[in-house]
C-alpha cells in the first residue's frame, strides 16, 4: 500500500484542489481529509456517508457547585487559567489535565469525556473517503487526524485498494505531523510568494525530520516568475524533486464553485494538464502502475 | 489610553489574514502586532522589521529523579496525555506529549519529579518605525503551538492597540490566539471553501462570545454566497478587497500593498475605526 500526503506549510496554496484531482486520476483510491479543523475536500468529492463514529479526544473538568467550598486551590494550581472567579470551568481554556480533580479537598471536581468531533467513512466516485469534523473550538485535532488515518488504512485493506491520498491541514504543528508520519511521499504545494518560499522551507525541514520523501510543486507559478525560479533552484540545490509547475487559471475557482475537480470540469485546460503530469510523476515514483 | 485587542482569523488558510493584519497595522500606526501563527509566521516577511531581541521559548515538562522514584506508577496513571510511561523497573517521559500541567509532580508520593523545561522555539521582537512586531517560530518537528502562543500573548502592551494575527483553522492554537480579544476580524474569500470555513469560524466566535465582522478578500472571484450568508446572518462586511493582480504581485514580493496603493490606507483606518465602534457596542 502506498500513502502520499499533500501538505503546504502556508494555507490556501491548493492542497485540496490537488488531492481531489489526484483521487480522480488515480481511478481507485482511499482519500483521507486530515484537515479536520476546516475540511473542504467533501465539497469536491461529495461523499455518501456509510459509517459515523464519535470522537472523544479530550476531557473537561466539571465542578459540582453544591459540593464546592470555594477554597480556590483548583484555580491556584490550574496552569491553563481555566477556573474562573466564580468557580466555573472555562471550556475553551481547560485542557482536561485533571490537576483540579487531584487537588480538590472535597471531591467537587470530576473529569468528563467530551465528544469533540465525528469521524466518517464514505463512498466517493473514486472509491472511499475517510474524513472528520472537529467540533468548533475543540482541542486535540492531532488525535482526530490519527483516527482519520486509521480509518483510511482499514478501508483500504478491507477493499483491497493500494493507494491512500492524504490532504493535510496547513502549518507544521501537531495535526500536520500526524498527517505525514510513515507516508511514502509528501508533496508540498507552494506558491511563488515570499511567504510561500519561507513556509516551503519549513515544510521541507519537517519532512526531513520525519524521514518522508519530499516532492514540491509550484502552484500559480506565473504569478511571480522570479520567485518560481528561486524555488526551483532552491530545490535543485537541496536535491528535492520538483514534480511540476501549475499555471494560474481562473477555471480552477470556477470548478470549485461548481463542486467539481479541475480535471473533470476542464480536462483540457493548462492547469489540468500539469496536474495530470504531476500525478504521472508521483505514480511512477511510487511504482503505482505495474 | 487603553488599547483595543483585535484578532485577525479565518477558518481557511491563505485567505489573507497576515496581509490584512499588516496593512491595517501600517495604516493606523503606533500599534503592536503579534504574529501568533508560530508554525508558519509570515508577518515579518512583509514588515521587514529591525529585530531588537531574540530569546528561546521553553515549556515546562517533568524531570524525574530515578534515584527517588519507586515506580509506583501514580504519575503515569494520572497523566491524561500519555506523556509518562512506567513499569516496575523503568520510567520514560515523552516530552512532546506533555502539556505541562504539573499534575505528575503533585501526585508523586516520593517527591521524585521536578519541573524541568524544554525548548520549543524562538521568540523575536522587532520594530518598523513605531510599529512593534512580536513573533514566534516553533522549532520544526515540535507539535505544541499553544504554549508558544500563550508566551507571545504575555507580551501584550495594554497601553496601545494590539493586533493578533491568528493561525488558520479553528482548534487549540486559534482559540488560544483569539481568547480575550475585544473583536475578531474574519478574513474570507468568496468561494465555496471560503464560505464553508467562514461558517465554522463564526460558530467558534459566537460560542466564545467575541464580537466579529468579515473582510472579503479577492472579491470578484467565485460567487456571491459569502455575501448572502453575511446578509442573512446580519454579519457586518467591514471591507472588500478586490482580486487584483497588482495586490497579489506586491504580496509575492513581500510588500504590503497599502504602501504602494495609498488609497487603501484610508480604507484600513476606516476598517479599524469601524472595529472600535463595533467592539464598544
């Protein structure tokens, strides 16, 4: 089984557009939307949910007002400032550590499990999709990503599908790390802007740190050709393969508005053409075709 | 004066948070800008500040005295994050899982655990004229952004207006950033992805009872559904920035567009005075 993660460091560079297109080009695949904060892939792939599961990723302290003697020990010991003046738990600050439970002299505090989101397994036109939604404001997106990846793998094994395509969230922190560990390749989608270059370098370091084979593609490369040149030579100097350069094309946004992938909406446009080339390279590299 | 704390957030990444935060900061002047996107900080790439200070950022993590430890397992049993693993003979700490709650120290009957510290990144401070920029760079491979954001926010200068540039998404790092703001500007683009992620961000802010308004960036692309949604919900659209190749090109070169397109400075000042009015009411 092969696993490819599409990541970016910087947000909004085109991860989801590419992942969705790859899933269509692959023909048969399991797609995992690991951007559980702001999942968008379903708007292009229109999943039909077949299985839903609750995600209990963290706990929340609850104070029994009847028992509480307002001694203030919990508030003093809480490192997250989660206990208010009126001895209520601020659920946006509570990290569910249980220190308040441990220090309360009258056993007025308990830790409750909270449902922090839902994970889904769905059918999509290229096969299956594993996805999730984190309840707004919840913590522990990394754990939910791990569940999404576990589900993807389980479905791939069950259905005998040999490729998992993973759409990562932006950034390089905990949910991104959970999206790249143990994959065969990481395709970094960047754009020729000062921020794009800066974030690309950090994303490359992250892949190196976790021993993942890096690939780079430049989206909207014609927005600033000097910067694209800088990205290409940086990659060359560092022995990183550039999988392709996608031109800016307003059809990509049109396709999104229509809820379609660009390779279906406008298969003959230059952007779709280059996305197909990139997918060819990835498939060759990972020996997907035999 | 007592300043206003305004955060700039969005569900979706790449909608233009940093660009809005920076251009607003430049336009209103005498302001403190805290870049809370510690995973991928970008404000300094537009501001080119003169860096006046740099310091390592640490988070607290347990340090175990193996001589004193009797392997009772109370600490590992207590830890909600599985950051301590203990058997009858051995005890292991996984610092990158630790949230630094200090609970293990409290429950250890032998006093074998002390508070140690672990480096998670670097904090930088700089100036561009009277604009102060504070930003953090999380070490690559380090999963915990939240303690670093908390550290940055300790430097909030209450005597001035403060702008917080949030990371994308809606989970812990975003909550940590927007918490305590007087107002939040949500930046979106008029596309299905932009709208979908805007709705998620709106839920979070309503839940947290933080007043907010919307800036539509790249207006003209996509469709009208973001406007319909804001109108239906009575959400104020504070500013529209059209999709213009010139703006995108200036951004690509690391130049805040309001420096070259002076007409925008007045618009950003108006944006901020609208925010002041809405935050007060």
